[in-house]
């Protein structure tokens, strides 16, 4: 039984469970408003899935999240991240997709249409309209990313009115779209990425290069309904003001979260690493603090969780502490990305058969997609469902050392391998511990089919199966977004209707992680929005400062 500490050192206005990037963002905003805030992080380093590590002597790389686009520009400004050391650079090309017939597609600013024309004149001619429509819908998402979704409420008018106003604001944003774009919006929310792209384009490589975004972290076929939304989720970002672009943080993703931690500390946040929370304390139906793994008890007016909702609600409450209906519903929260992540230390750059050369070139800075068609991606999914992993998997290779010389010794490189599809849980109760190395070999062989020097160039590797992602980062079933980005788990329903406004089912309990709107990715948006709601509750007397 935990010992309870009363006031004094153990008391603060807000306790954040988890020092992932959203926890840090939330903490920084709360502290900037004058609150006393403590972040409790289980690992020895803050940043959650956005961290950089030395994984092989002399070679550093982002361990999980590996590329920047979704990080919200308002948050970069408000937290003054550049002043705290953050520098993001753009890739010189967006994507490089080797095709099965020995050709390639290299997309990016000023080159995509020309490249598409090499495959299909008609598709190239359609590109401007496709991009314009997708951008118009992505703009809606950008506007909504920092908005608290209208909350479904079963209270009276007093509770309902503010939510109706919020809903009206969202409706107003959608009404600004013309009818053609509203239809597009519906298509992108409801359709599969495959069906959506089939309507626009004919050429298989073109559909594949765009369709890849529909299966990133999405354990599904590109023809599964809802995958078009996942595609949209991955294009609403921007880098240094360029919409839809992807970039690299110098020093890896850990550079983002280290800058956030510095920003939070500069505003007075106390960050305690190596401090895992074991239980949320509940008194009189109210969250009043936490108990750490070492038995320390800390009290706060607001307890704010940065964790996957399943991890929080199924593991950190005494039996009966949560409303039964809530507990039952959250136990059905769907998680599992189908992602396998590797880092490799490379003696030399991959030399692609379709575009030979080991000297750094634009295509080496791109997201290199090994998945030549949507059909290939669909087969990868079904194979993983039947077998546990796809024997012809999808691999995105990003080589950040082509843009950042702080990561590897001169002349050598590091590559991130983001691989789909693998089953979050293997069939027949088998463990990922038994298959991790086999699957890692398969991923390297898959890349080597297109760049034959790749296998021999590998000097060292780091492997993250879904089980490793769960053990290391607390990502349940390896889910990179803290829960599927499906229509039933988005917006007001993230993580559950009635709790889409960052408030948990108990007074004093809040959520600020990727399991809330707008979901996964290193955006900082859930942390930003949760802070606004918590500050509102302090302002309106629903929370009282205790520090
Ligand atoms: C393999 C992979 C690749 C990805 N690629 C990209 C990408 O390229 N670009 C991108 O934008 N996004 C990417 N993502 C998604 C993105 O990283 C996540 O959605 C994002 O990090 C979620 O942030 P968060 O702060 O909400 O939670 P997390 O990053 O999950 O942080 C939660 C924190 O809580 C801590 N914690 C857990 N349990 C406890 C406890 N009991 N007590 C205290 N602390 C605890 C964890 O250690 C962790 O630090 C990727 C994710 C993964 C896993």
C-alpha cells in the first residue's frame, strides 16, 4: 500500500504522466500560464517515441519516429523551439520509388509532374487538380488540429450549449468549402486510399507513391475503407512553411523533444525521468494524484496522462475506480499499427539498380519506398494477417545522414527502416522475441533486391518489433498513434464519445497524448489543446490551484 504524502513538496497544480512530446508541450503551456507543473517520465530520457540514441558505436539515429512534418508551426513559435536548439531541414526530394520494371519515380517540389509524365501523361495532367483538392481538405485538418472537438454530452442545456457552438464552428469551417470539395472531404473520410487513388490515376507506381501514406502505421490494406483518411493525416503537415513537405530535425527526432524539454524547464516545469507512475489516486470520485513505482505519492489538482488510453485506464486504476461503462468501452480501444522499425549503420549508401551511384544524390535524401504497387501493399497486409509478417513487406528507407552530418562518421551513414506489415500479435501465441532477427533479415533483403550492395553495407542494426515498441515506449501493440485512426476513433470519438475534449471520466483527470484529437504523429497538437482545456478549468474554478 502506498504511503500518502500530504502537501509541501509532493503537491503541484498539474502532474503529467509521461514525458512524450505531447506531455512536454502540455507542461510548457501550463507552466507558461503560471502553474506549478511536474512531468513524470518512466524512461531515463524524455521524448517518448521521438528520441535519438546511439545504436551502434559512432552511429546515432531517431529510434522510432524518424521524419518531421506534422509538428505544428504555432507550437514551434510559442515554445520558441529554434531558440532552444531546433533546426529542421527539408529533404531534397520527397519520395523515391523504384518500380518492378527497373524504372523509378522521384517526386518533390518542382519535379513531381515531370516525373509522373514519364509514366502517364494523363496522370501528370491530373496532378494539379488532385494536389489542389487534397490541399484544400488538408487545410481543414490544419485548422481543426488545434481545435477541441465538440464533446458529445448527455447533460442539460448548460453543458450542451458550448458544445453546440463548437460544432457550429466546425460546421462553419466545412461550409466554407464548395460542394465539390465537400464531396471530396466525404470521400477522404470514408473511402479507401486505393479506391480514392484509382479514381484519380491510372499508373501503378504513381498510385503507390501517393498510397503509401494510407498504410503508414495503419495495419490495413490500402483498399480498406478509412485508409484514405490515414493518407490525409500524413499530408496535412508542413516543413518551414512548405505545406505537405517532410523534413529532418538536425540531431534526429530527439532534437525536437530535447528542445521541448528545454522550453518546458525554462518556463519552470520540473521534469523527473526514471519515475514511472504505477497508479492514479482517486478520492471521492476525483483524480487527486499518482503513486510512482517506488511508492512515492504525489498530489495535484490536475492529473494529465500522456499515455495510450488503454495503458492509462486498464493498468493504472484500482478496480472499480472508473465508471463501469467507461471501462468496458475503453477496453475495446483498437491498437496495433503493423509496424516494424529498424535502424542500420551503413558503410556506404545504397546503390540502386534503377538509379546507380553510391555518392550522395537527391534520391538518397528522399523517403525511399519499397512497395511498387497498391496490390503489393494489399498482399503484404493479407500475408501478415495469415503468417504473422508479410514475406514481401513494405519498407520505407530514410537516410538522414545525407542531410545531417552529426549522426554518423564521415563517409558513412545511418538509415531508418519503417516497415509494414507485421502482425501486432503473432498467430498461435508465438512471441516476437523468437522472430525479431528473422524478420530484420527479411527487411534488409527486401531493400537489397533494389540496391544489391545494401546487405553488405550494414555494419550494425537496431530492431524494434511491435513487442519492443510496447516494452520500450509503452506503445500498446506497437501502435505508433496510440490507437487506430479510424472514423470511430477520431475527433470527438478520440478516445471515446463524451471524452473527446481531453477530459477523462473523473474530475481532475485529463488526457494529452496521441490517443486524443488529432491523433498520432509528432505534432504537439494534443498537448497544446489539452493545456488550453485545463487552463480553462482553472480559470472557471473547476480546478483549484493547490501549489
Ligand atoms: C516506429 C514509429 C515511427 C514513427 N514515425 C513517425 C514519424 O516519422 N513522424 C511523426 O510525426 N510521427 C511518427 N510516429 C508517431 C509519433 O512518434 C507518436 O504518435 C508520438 O510520439 C506520440 O507522442 P505522445 O507524446 O502522445 O506519446 P509517446 O511518444 O508515446 O510518449 C508517452 C510517454 O509516456 C511514457 N510512459 C509510459 N508509461 C509511463 C508510466 N507508467 N509512467 C510515466 N511515464 C510513462 C513513455 O515512456 C513515453 O515517454 C512514429 C511512431 C513510431 C512508434
